[in-house]
């Protein structure tokens, strides 16, 4: 069961925010003497767990010792021991308590603690060291928020029970727990409670609607943040390099009798060593008050979910635009933006979010000229920036080429990529996202769905397409082996209530999916000519299978519509392999993708297009409407 603890303002909450944690690979601490006992040069009562990094918590840019440690193969030996990485006149061994360079990994510690930091020239404020330490050594050490010390402020701790970490690289685990409902409250701050620093990657806290059920026992959930229809409102979280959030004095997140009554906590574990002996009981602390602030605080997401980062060439930039038509429809009145956070993964090079009005730049809301995944920057806007209906957001994300020889796509793993801008604003309104998939504006689908209109994107009749898929799903679940509809009937026919369909379209999709099943080997990592031809036949069969819609829909059918029986188990993997085959062939020849007739088998491994999660959330809402009418 998840642990939920409530406390008054007099509790020793300061102990929580002083708990150190690291990002990246905590295992490296065990590869140097006294690696978990490095004193902070600016405050000897605290430690510097990210020994090889400029950030005390680890991750991001390396300090001089971290550069030398990496160049030495991430191992401690006499060469690294005798080196003076930070140039302060003491060897790394002398600073770490191994002056004779005799320590070996697994041998315990040489001393009770290290004497000083091997990557920071000390004394850090001496004339000799001022030019050597090229970053702010005495960066803010602790979370600071005066508001949480007020007598009316309480806190609630939401954390996992001690839970085994699976021996796989990426795991998402969730709980849904109750929030206080004995009154009306505002959350005014949050801090992380990080237990296992070797695996913790990020936490997402989502507010739930009243219909959501409590699930206090941890369960595997995948990356559901923003997708869960009942718990889809982002209200907080933690990422590598963060130490908490203190909300502006005029706004807070509403919980209790007139707000969120439950919260979903989603944790991402990153276990690159695939160790089976790890456990974790991380979580978050919310600080809340009955002394309500003037406004409710909300979070809004702008993003691009069609990313293809090549393994060669220079930097590549992707953009997303939340245009005036969308904001005019989604926004009821002006809002005030108080903070922006930009998010990519390890190939991220730079990112920027701009605010436009009437085609003119108002200001840049946030820019990471040099993006560091492990040290995210929270761009605080003081004073807050007014954003009006009809204004526009423009987001750009620039990526470095991949280094593993393979394309990298959008996805939930750290080895995949993302491009998002998270915006804190007030007063809260009923909108959560404005994302693109390539040049397809998902807000247009949101608008049509909200207005109960037939949904059309580009040349794709989305409503009709998903009605056809609904028929195929019902047929598959009913074990229908022949045509799912009468092939002799033509024209639109009433199916469920007022839902109509085109039998010819249903049969066409069904036949081409059977063609994929017969031509492609399930789970294959080689694209054969017959499978390649079947994939291209599918692309030519329906307007919804062209362009960027195709890449989404083929994955959606496999993962969410229960059509695996019709597709033949893992046939989708073979489809994705052929898509990648065309992509690599196009890159190699700098021409368009090869035709099926000229295609030769291509071996592909390790990389696939990832399902565009935000688009899934929108289509799930549409599919729910369709199926509920059946």
C-alpha cells in the first residue's frame, strides 16, 4: 500500500529537503574511495553526491574530476589517483582519502570521509581557484520557500511502500491515493522524497477526477501521464536536478472539497544495469493551506510528438505551434504565465518557447541555449506574463545527431526523445495541452471533439476511420473469421444508434490488415520484400494511412484497439521494421524511400517509432465515444 502521511506545520519537514540525491548513475560512487562521503566545499555539513558533475546532485556537465574519471574508463587506479584533476595542489587520492593509491573497488573506504572534493579547486574563493572553478560552486543547496513555514500550512507525504525494482532498464509504476477532503485547500509548494538514487528518474503527479478509484498498491502503468482520462491533469512532479517548487503567492493548486480529491503518482525507474536487488520508496510531499489564495494554478503543455533524429549530419530542429485559432477556442479569458520548463532528453541541444501576438514576438518565455537534461531550468517569469486568447506559442527543439548509428524517435524511454514546454499559469482553465504531431494540430481535433463534430484532419475522416476500426475490433473479439461486414452491401449503413459506416472501407482495411498478417513475420527484425510490399499497399489503401497519420494509426491499432488477433500477435514489429528499412535506405541514398519491387531485406534492431502519447489520449476519447454507442 502507498504510504500517505499528514503532518502539521511544526513537523521536522526540513529534514526532507536536506536529503541528498543524485541523477545519472549512482553506481559510480562505489567505484571511487569514499564516493558517498564527499564534503561540499561551501558547506562542510553537506555532501556532494554527484562527485563528477558540476551539479551537486549529479547529471549534466562534468567537473574536471568527472572528465578525468570518464577518460579513464570510469575506474579508479593509480593513474587517476595520482592526478590533480582540479589543480589545487592535491592529488585525487589525497582528496578522497587514498593518498597511497591502494584502494580498490569493493574494498570499503580508506577513511571515514574524503578530505575534500577532487573536482573543485579549494579553497573555492581563493585567488588561485577563482579562475579554475568555471561554474557557481556554491549553487543554492536547499529548497527555499518561506510560505511553508507559516502556522496554517500542513503537509501530506505520498510515497511508495518499499517496492522491488524490476530488472529491466525502464519501468513506470503508479499509485492513486486520497487527498484531504475535510476542507477546501490550496497546495502552495512541493518537494521530492527520493529514496533509491540509483534508479529514480522522474515523478509526475496528476490530479484525478472524482470518478477515479483509489489504487494504493503500486502497479505497472507505462507512461500514462497526460493520457489517463480520469487522472490527466498535471499538478506537480520532480525531475533530475530539481529540489522542489514554491508557487507564487497569488495562486495554488486546488484540492479538497472543491478541488482534486485524489492524486496519481507515476514514477519512472531507470535501471541500466538491470539489477534485481534494488527497491525504492520514493515520493513527494505537498504543502497545503486552508488560507486560500486569489487564483487556482494550472499547468499547460505545448509540444511536438513527431521526432526523427538521424544518426548522421548536423543538428536538427523540430517545432510546434499553438496557433491563434487554437488559443481562441481553448482559452475563455486572459491568463498569467508564471513559470516555464523546457523538456527534451539526452540528444537535446537547445530549446526555446516564444509568445506571439498578432504575428509579432511579445517575448521569449524560456530559452535553454545549452540544454542539460539532468539539470533542468525552471524559468520563473516575474512579473507574470499576460497571455490572451488569440495569442500564440511557438516551441523549437534542437537535437544533436544520435551516436549509436540509429534513428531516435519520440518515446517514453530516456534513449528516445521528447520536445515539450510545460507552462504554469493562473487562473486555471479547462485546458491541458496544445500539441502537434508533425504538422497535424491536435488542438483542431480537440476542438471538433469538444463540439461533437465529425473529426477530419487533412484528408483523413478520423471519425469514419475509427468507426471502421470499432467494427473490426468487435469482430475480432467475437472470433469472426470471415469478412466483418456483408461484402454485398454498399453505401452507408446504420451500425450503432446514429453511427454510420462505409462497408467498402471496412472491408478494405480488413483485407489489407490480413495482407500484413500473411506477408510479415511476427516480431521480425528483417524487412522482407513481401512485407515491404504489404506495408506500401496499406499506405495506398486509405487516406488515413498517408503521411504522418499513418505512423500514428498503425501503432494505435496494435497497442490500443485490441486488434492483435487480426494483425497476428506482434506483426506490428515487422511493420515498424519495414518503415525503418525505408528510412535507412532513404538516408543512404539521399533519395525517397525505395519501392517494394527494388527493396532488399534489411536488418534493423533496437529502434522503433514510439507511439505518440498525446495523440493517443485524444483518439482514446474519440474511440470511447464510438464504442459507447455500440
